[in-house]
């Protein structure tokens, strides 16, 4: 992966109040983004734009967009419900933070900024507009199949997906992580799941109905995370890895370097990794802290997004979990 | 009494499938990979059905199926694959090895128990 494999990304600008004409457009150009503005700014028109522009990279939204206080937030809720994978950036008039917003509203935004601190926005945009590197359809598909993989293993949980983002650091989250190779004609690298051992073990114990005081070993945690990885990997392979392409068997490899003390893993590449955070919330235990699970993709051995294709859906009368008799 | 061999390297899946089959009155023999599964099948003529994962260490499920047909020519055991794999090429390879059916994970016991019981009847 390198700069010539970066995709030009469009951002929707829902702003205007108190701005010099085209100032955000110029800012976006400086960031390598194409700014588009709706011809009509009402909520219905914006939602229509979202439906017809599936390749949008993100949205810059003013908190009072539409003219009334709080109207921008109302629109943000509708956007987030319709396109939860799209990063939202909130321009505020007074403070460069989500202070004062309800927790659920604050969680919709990658950051809040004011016109006085556009450099902060620039840094966040760089990390958040994943569609510059990873196709939107791919990221949306990954979140769908991963939720589908996690749900049967965490039946008592609601699984939320936060807006995906890009990371360049190599720090491992938590103590446990799984890694599985992904190998196709358009991408080669790894998928990882990372979790904190204690919180995840406690959650798995409760899912399994193990009483407090009974012991559960870390190996059981390994098994569940391993199976989650396997299910997500299998679904990824079915959906995105072409079956009929003959690839050279003598493929390249590079060393992967792990430093346990520093919780560090290097794949020998500086390329941004796709990071998706899933939050597991126990439906019947609202008092228990939700457990985060991080999924990362690094395609360090081959990245050719222009060749990315979703496999044609094979019409089948057999659902997952059912028996297809030959 | 007819027995079911459950082959999966994931103890989460192996236990889930074994527990479900036992709760439905079947006798199960667990195995941790294709090699273990093949050894247990060779040693136990009561096994009439194999439910096996595909991707496993040491020996994968399809290789195990091919070896069952190759090395145990008189075996009437039915083989079902339970796997995340869903590619036509894999299924074709399975059919060529004489497997009887394919289940894409996650396992939905209630949906398949009737068919599994027929296969060991």
C-alpha cells in the first residue's frame, strides 16, 4: 500500500453559518478531500444524497445546521442511524469538544472542532476518512459479517459498532489477540481481534452461566475469540475472496515483529490499518460496563483496492447453520 | 449403538455440537483434528456419522474425508462438513470425497438434528 493507492474521497459539508465562502471547501482540498454541498439543505434532501452517494468518506456538520439550535444534532442522529459507518465531524460555535452533549450523541462524532482549530480537524480527518484507503463497501461488509460472527457467541449481548477509523500505531489493545491470514488476488495480510483479558473473560463466564467463584481459564477465552475470528474470516473469504483466480503459490512473506513488553506488533509497513471497535453490551445487565473488542486489518503484503470485488451472491435455499445435502 | 464423531479444533464448537447431540440422545466421540478423527474412526466401528470442520491443524477435514474413503473402503460412515467455508470449489472437492452434506457455521442444531438422525438410522 502506498500513496498512489489512496482513493480520492468525497466529504459532504453541511455547514455555512458564519463561514467565509468556500473556506471549508479550500480546507478540504488542502486535506486531499473533495467537498460537496447539498443544493437543498433540508433533512430529506440530505438523506437522499446519502442514499445516492454510497462512496462518501465523511460528513462535516455544523451543530446548528438548518438554522435552529440543535437542528444539526437531530440531523446527525438520522444520518448515524442510516449510515453508521460514516464518520461525522461536528463544528461547534464555542468549544472544540463534545462537552455538553448527551453520551449517545457525543458517540456519533469522531471529533468536535471550531473554526479556530482546523488543524485538530485535519489530524482527525486523516485518521478517520477510511474510504481514502479502504472501499466503503468493504468496510460496511466487514462490520456486517463480524457482527454476524460475534452474535452467536455472545447471545446475551447487543453489539454496537463504532465508526471505523485508520490507525498507524502498532500498539496492541489489551492482552489477548488473535490473528488470521487473509489471502486473495486483491489483498494479502491479516485480520486481528484484540481484547482485554479480564473484562472479556468475565463476559464469557457470564454468557456461559458460570457462577462467580467458579474458575474459567484463559484457554476458554482463547477458544471463543478464536472461533469469532474463524467465523469472521470464513465469511470474509466467502464474500470477498475470488475462488477462481489462480495465484502464484510462491508468494512473498515478511517477518512480523512482536515486542511483548511494549505491546507492539510490526508488519513491516507504515500503511494505515483499518480499525473497528465493537462494543458488547449485556442486554440484561445494564449496570455492567460494556466490553470493547477491536478488529484490525493490515494488508501489508498486497493491497490492490481497484481489484476489490464482492463475490456474486449465490442464490441458495440453504441458510447458515442448516444442512445442505448432496 | 450408532455413534457420531465430532471433529473440530475449536473446543467452543466441538463442545457445543457434542452437548447438543448428547442432549438429543446421540452418543458422541470428540476429536480435535482430522488426524485424531481418522484414528478414532479406524478404532471404532460403531461410528456411523462424522460431523467435521474443514480448516484444522495437522489434517484438514476434506483430507480426512478423502482418507476415510481411500483407507476405509468398506466404511458406510456418512460425513457432514460443518465449516465457515462456503465456496463451490470446496464443496465440489467434498462431493468428490463422498461427503453427504455441508453446514455453514454457525451451528444451528435445531435445524439439522432431524437430518442427522436419519443419516445414522
